[in-house]
């Protein structure tokens, strides 16, 4: 039997391959060796020079991504700021209402404005409290700034309010530091001024004086702030003057209020009824 | 094709440069195409095995040096030449259709990337446990796509 030896040339590639694999394995193992670190450092230096021009492209791409992310964050933060501002305003208004409620001598029913129609035609406000909450027709509606209006219709859990800016609204008022009384109304000129009639010209009324309810009406308690005098005009052909008032209440931002659970003195009410009966 | 060591080294250098400066940065969802793998396949298709082993080893070693992988490319590409040279050179003579070429490149790339990732894990270069399948299959498909594009651009 003859033994056939494989020639070196037949397995040349396998031998070369095995050698290369051994070199590769040696490199992999030696990679962590301290003596090899200088070679690695040199190769990293070379690659850093090669990579340097491309790093600008990478930085640019990264900057674009970062920019997009930051824009998104900015929008979210703006939204958050806007929401927080809104909450702060609401918080301020509620705190003021709370203070007013604690200092008031009357019971109050806190209400929220459900709808607000201040377009100039049949201005009215709908609130979320009605007869079930003790709200009755004629009760004044106020907020921390002053008088809002009076209740004109009540349902079980809702009521309609006649605001200052309604031609049907009337209130007996008094101007501070004087004994000037008059009737406050709105003449539908604009949604920023009310007018007081029937104040004699002999009574000097300066701009900036505060106006509040007089208490002469049985419908409203005295000293509810209403607004500030902005100008006066003598009424032609009469001895009275017209006093224009800018209300304290900002109807644009009005969202919460209180209904003053004010009940007129029964004796006064009875006297008024008897008076009306007597002149029927 | 006429064998020319100088020309092949220049082509190897071009592929090496493309790999380092271009394809390392053209990653898609973290996947990279290995154009040096395509170069080695090309060498296997047009040169004899001993020659291909030499060229592949030199270029793989250069790639190892420049990517700080030290031996991983050399090992896997040497195995690639040893294992695939005969198949690739035979199929190159058969003038395969583009679809068949794509499937051939993809099949070899899947085996090659499996070896490459296992060797990388052994060398402690990549922690491939979490994304093993993604890198394995994803890199193979990406490389095969680039390969078929090269093939279509360079074929008659």
C-alpha cells in the first residue's frame, strides 16, 4: 500500500489562510496589551485626520436634528407658559373672589359664567347657579372688581344676569365724597362707558371719583363698587348733568363671580307694595 | 480580466477610502454597508484564490488599523475568501442575472456577517447581544443592496 502525501502546493491557500487567521487572532488578543497601545494610538491619530473633514458634516447633521428638537421643545414650553399664565390669572381672580367673600357681610353663591353675550344686542350673561342654590331674581352679581349685573331669570341650576351693559339695567348709585345720587344706566354707545343721570349741576363731580351703589333701592345693598367717573357733561336745557363712568369689572375676562344672596328688608318691601297699592 | 497588483491595490485603496470616509457615515438606523466585503467578493470573482487571499488580507488589515478593530476584518475576510472564492468565481463565469447576483451577495453577506459579528463579540469590540439580529440581517441586506447597485453600474 502506497501512502500519498499531499503536496504543499495543493494546500497552499489553506496554509496561507491559516497563517492569516492566526495573525488575526493574535491581533485580536494583543489588542488589549499595553505594548500594543502605542500602535493603536498611532492608528487613531491617522483616522482622526481622515475623519476631520467629515466631522463638520456630522456636526451639521447633528445640529439640524438638535435644532428640530429644540424647536419642538420651544413650542411645548410656550404652550406650557401660556397655560401657566392662564392658570395664574384664574388663580388671582379666584383668590380675589375668596377674599371678597370672606369680607362680605352677605352670603354669597360662587358662580361660573356659562355663556357671555356682550355683542351689543340683548347683552346677557348665563351663570351656573339657580334657584336650587338660593339665587333669586333681582339679586346682584358681583366679582372682586365690582358690580356685574343683576339676576333677571332663574332656572333650577342656572340663571340669567342682566349686565351693566344692557339698556334695561338700572341701579341707584352714589358718588364718593359727595351726596350726589343718581341712576346708572347704559346708553348702548359703547361697551366701556355707563352714564349717570339726574345728578344736579350744582354738585361738583370730579373725574376719577368712585361710584358705588347707594342702597336706596331695595334690590341692592349699598357700597358695591361700580366704576370711576371719566367725564361729566351738563345736560342741555336741564339743571342736571350727565356723568360718564368706566366700570371696574372687565367683562372681557369675566369668568367667575358671586351672587350676593341679598334679601331686601321685608318691612321696606311691604311698604313699597302698600305705596304702589295706594296709587293704583 | 488581466491581473495587475498595482491596479488592484489602487482599487482596494479606493474601496477602503469609500468605506472609511463615506459608508461609515451613510448608516441607516445604525446599519452600515461593508463595501470592503464587496471588494473582496469582486477580487474572488476575478482573481485566483491565493492572490485574492493576499489582496483581501492587506486591505482587511488596513481597514482593521483604521477602524481600530485589529484582526476582526482580517479574520472574517480571510474566511470569506477561503469559503466563497470558488463559488463566486464559478458564478461570475455564469453571467448571473441581477436578481440572482443580489441573492448570491445576500447569501454570502449573511454568512459573512454572522462570522464577523461572532468574531467581533469574541474580540470584545461589539456588544452585539441586544441588536444581534438587526445588525446581522440589516447589515447584510444593506450591503447586498449596495453590492447590486455597484454590479449594475459596472456590468456591461
